[in-house]
């Protein structure tokens, strides 16, 4: 039996998903900040991954897409047990990964491999590439030395390099070639499952295309299952069968690739797709409704739906008669009030109120309110909402932030703030209160 | 109208220990006033070096070795005429013929640059507002007396970082309350929320997207004629990239500023540009309007780039990559042939002679540096694929 066959005589096939992730959590604790330590503050938890569930079926490519800090890479590493999960479970072929040890664990490590983003830092510059590819075979003590070397030569050819490059050092290879070496290394033990963590993000587009084609070929030839982590929606569309969209540690939506790109449901998925500039002449005249603001910090994620601070479709209270655009602006304004982010003094100045004034007369009061509306709110309020908002703003004169916030909250609080939507249990699971 | 920038036969080389690198090779192009011109290319194509050559941000061992970079500005031409008559031709000033300190004095009022990585253009120990206000002051002084700027910034150390810091004096206060007010105004203009408060914050208190906006504010402080934007959104997430691109479009529309945009991303080009030059191995190999490049490309490299991008509009299918790797640009390895010949699926024997460079003044037309611009592909004349074997790995 050849070495390849030895490696292949893998596991009995069972039905069901290859990988099942349930309520996976990974929190980091950050108290490395000297000020926090001096003040004796406890560690701050950063919920990088905060309770996500998904399956990966045999032979498919599941994409995890999202922006930086959404937790997609941490998810990949935690699934592979390269990082210890805070909570939740991962099953591989029905076996609980976090409970494995000894032979089970070593078997899992053979079967589940990873390809990293950066082909420059992930290869040891002092080790010839053939030896790097062979390393896993050495560790798992598989075959004779001659057999191992033969397998490595085979793999190098298979990923588009030549076998006589065995003894060369990483510095002699281009970025794309190094990524091929990284792939050969991941394939050495003939795994079933590969986590591809931004495998082409460091590469030029012409070389990226070579690597994407190679990954597709290898998947077919070796019946591989992929978890592809990427921020690049074009890459995701090109090679995934199904896609999970992540935002601030949670999954916003999962669907098969065509459904997700052609009829996205979650407002974040829609915004993400709309944001990508397309390489075609019509792009110049496309109207792009951009999202407001930045992604909030995972140290202090928003209550309720994590996307609500940027969501263009945030839901107004039942039966409230209000234009969506006006409501969205009011939510944004409330955010500023809640975080005390309005320069009251500057506004008083602009309103022509003298600094020494202690008590404002009604004219000054009015001028202040109008100036806030003018400079901060920046929309025409319908008359039905004017008095509530005016009253609340008037509290800011005396810097009564809490009071202003409470009044606005009691009137305008959204279900998107009070309750975190869960993924729906249907064909196109989506976590948004618009879908129930 | 005459172009605001006219580059002819520009060559920039790096004289490294392992040899001479021809980063930009006899490049010609021109840009109209108020135009957004894009240069697209992969790493090592020379696109960033081209941008940096314009404002003389080439660090040793790099050097502009040939060519003219003519910038049209009658006032500047007038001022410079006395000290550097050889650099002036009518309304045009040849930046390549000016001493470094004079070029540097034009940064701000004539040119500004924004980079991929805003952290490198802000001094972490000064507030964002102080740094923008300082750029405003530089502009004020420059417009009243150009020489004062020259003397103040004539340090010899020379790097991107010192470019940024070079326009900023290391003192911790505002020069005047007007410049602070202007800084607030600029922050407002680039969409920083609550600019009156934010103006007093330090760079590390800004998110990546906000710092990128602040860098744009700083670049606008001098009211430059030309903004050079080198991969301005590459480090940003896609939703933030969309915000920043919209911002740049709005500013361009409001001010009529000319933008030279350098990027590897053809989507960004399509969103922003009027015309595009595609760079490969230090040369612009194809140049034209957006539709010339996206719909009527002739050069096999341009076609290859377009074919390599996965289509976000449809799933699956096979990509058409360009085989092989980008050449090294080492002088002794380049030879005198079409630099794309070793990767080109249409290479013919005639390609072993170098196709003619693009012109400066034919700039309005669709121009291609490739034999296919003039003759049909002839299979019987095809180059043997083994021709370049052993040239690279
Ligand atoms: S739950 Fe509310 S805030 Fe969240 S995505 Fe849906 S509509 Fe938007
Ligand atoms: S000149 Fe020849 S080798 Fe070069 S791009 Fe054109 S066809 Fe290809």
C-alpha cells in the first residue's frame, strides 16, 4: 500500500454534517492597559465570537464574511482548537472536538488543517520548503523517509511547483508560490477539512486568480471541505456554496451563495453588497447609500441588535407615524445624547448666548434649541414630533444629559435596542426583527 | 485647455546593492485640470513610485534619472523664474528640474498626498487639530511669501514620515485661533462627527476610517491644485471604503481639484476616475477612458487583469489568471523586448522588439503599448512558450 493509500484509509463515512458548531463563544480579556491596572479596574471582556452556530457539510465550501473585528478569523481558529473556546461546542464527524485528547486529538489535527493569509510570515525562512511541507508527516511519523520525500515531491507538483524546488528556501519564492507551499503543507496529511483564512488577501489579483483556481481543483480531486474566511465578497461569491455573514461576533445571515447575493435579507448584508465597487463603467453613476459611522467596539457592543447603530432600516415603535429617514436621524441624534457627544458650549456660542448668562430667557432658550437642531440633527422634523424633541433638547442647556436621553428613549425606543434578534429557523436564517 | 500636469519620459531608478531597479521606465502622460486620473497596477508595477516621483518623495537609493514633470501654474512659474529659469517654460514649471526644497515648498498649496496608512502621516504626540491647523498655517504663509516656507522645511532627512511631519512644527499649540477654526471646518467638511470636540483628540483616539478622513482634511488644508491619492482606501473595510470614496467624489465636485488616484483595485478606478492608465513593469501599457479600458481593452495585460477578478455578479466558473509572476525590474534582467512577453498568451516574434512608448500629447486617445494595437495576432508567428524559460522561477 502506498503512503497515499495509508493516509487515505481514513474514517468510515457517516452521514450528517462534517462540522457542527453550536453556540460558540470566544471572549478575550484585556487588562493590559496600565491605567486600568493602576485604577484596579477588572479585565474588560471583548466578545470576539459571541454565540454562533452553523454546520459545514461534506464537500462544500462555507464562506465566513465580514469586516475587520467581526470575529471571522477567531471563529476559524477556535473551530480548529488553535484557540480555546470560552463556551459552546464543535463536533467533527460527530465527535466533540473540545473534549478530545491523545489519539483522538492527533487524528483530528491530521484531518483538519489551516492555510493562513500571509505567505511571508507563515513559512520559516531558515527551512527549505520541502522540509516545511514534510514536517507534519515527520511529526505524525508516517511512512519511511523515502516515502515521505516522495509524497512531498508529489504535493509540490500537485500545487503547481516543481519537485526540484524541494531544497529551496522561502525567500526564493514569490508570494503566490509561497501560498502554494502553504497549501501543500496543509495537504500533507491528506486532511478532509481545510480552514482557509484570507488565503489570497496578500496576493495580487492575477496571482489570486491562480490560487483560487488551484483551490477549486484540489477540492474536487481530494474531496475537501472548506471553511473560507474572507473580507472579499467577490472571492466569496466565486468559490463558496453557502455563506455566513458576521457582524460584531454574531451571525447576521446564512444562505446559499446565490440567494445571499441576489436576495439578501439582513440590512447589513444588503449594505455590504452595495458597498463593493464593481469593475465596470456603470459604477461611476451608481448611487451608493453608504452606512453611517464606524463599527462599534466589541468591548462595548450596542444593546439589542448589534447593527442598530448603523442600520438604515431600524424599526420605529409600533404605530408611530414617522418617515424612516427621520427616524434613522433621530436614532443617531439619540446616540449622541446618550454618549454626551454634543458640544453644548460651542452651540450656545453659535446661538449668540453670552458665556456669562446663568439663566436663559425664553428667546435664548429657543435659539439654543434651534441651533442644536440646525447643527446636529440636520433634518426637518414633522410637527408631530417637534415638541418632544424640543423639550428634550432644552434639557441640554443645563447639561442634563440623562434627562434628555430618558425622555427621548421613552418616546423613540426601538425593539432593535431592547432585544437581540435570533437567527430564524428557516431556509434563509437571518437575525433581524424585520423577519419573524 | 492645456493639461495641468504633463509628464514626459519619466524614469525613476533605484540603485540597490543587488543592482539597478528600473521602477518607472520612460513614462509619459498628461492630466487635465479637474480630472480624476487613475493609475492601476499590481505590486511592483511602479504606480506608487510614479506618484511619489511627482512630489519628490523618492528616498535614497532612488532617483529620478530622466524626464520632465511639468506643472501648469502661472503664478508659481512667475515666482520661480528668477531663481530657476531653466525649469520654467511659459506657464509650466518642470518639477523634475527644481531643487528639492523648492518642490517641497509646493506641497500643500500645489500638491497634497494621501496614503494608504494614515497613522504614518500623523504625529502621535500632537492632536489631530493642531496638525491640520499647522497645514493651514503653511498654506497661509506660502501664499504670502513662498520663501518662508522653503527655509522652514529645508531639513535633509527625507521620508514619508518626514514629509508629513515636515509641514508640521513640533509645538503643542495652535498658531492662531483662525487656523483652529479652519481645522474644525475642515474636519466638518470630511464628515467627522462632532468636530469641535474631535479637533482636540489625538490620532489614536480616531478609528481607521476617521483618521483617513482627517488625513484628507489635512491634505485639503492647503487648497491644493492636485491631490495625489495613493491607495487611499486599501486599508479600510468595504463599508468605510464606500464612505471615503463618496467623500472624495463630493470634494472633487465641490472644489474642482485634480486627482491622481493610485490603486490596485479596478472597482475603485471605475467608481472614481475619468481616465485610466494601466501600469506594468514600470510603464503605462494602456491608457484611455473608463470605457476604453473596461469595455475595449486591447493590451493582453489589461485583459488579463480584468479576467482575473472574480465576478461578484455571478458564482463559480473558472477565472482566467495571468500565468507566471511579475518581473523583477532589475535592469540586467529586463532586456529590450515587451516586458509582458514572458506571460503574454499572444506573444509573437515581433514582441521581442520593444513596442513604442505612449506619447504625451496623444493623451486624449485610447493608446496601447503593444504590437496588437497595429497588427492582428498571427498564430504562425507565435513565440515558443519555452523562450523565456530559466529567466525567472
Ligand atoms: S434588528 Fe433592527 S437594527 Fe437590527 S438589522 Fe434588523 S432592523 Fe436593523
Ligand atoms: S507586445 Fe506582444 S507580448 Fe507584449 S503584450 Fe503585446 S502581444 Fe503581448
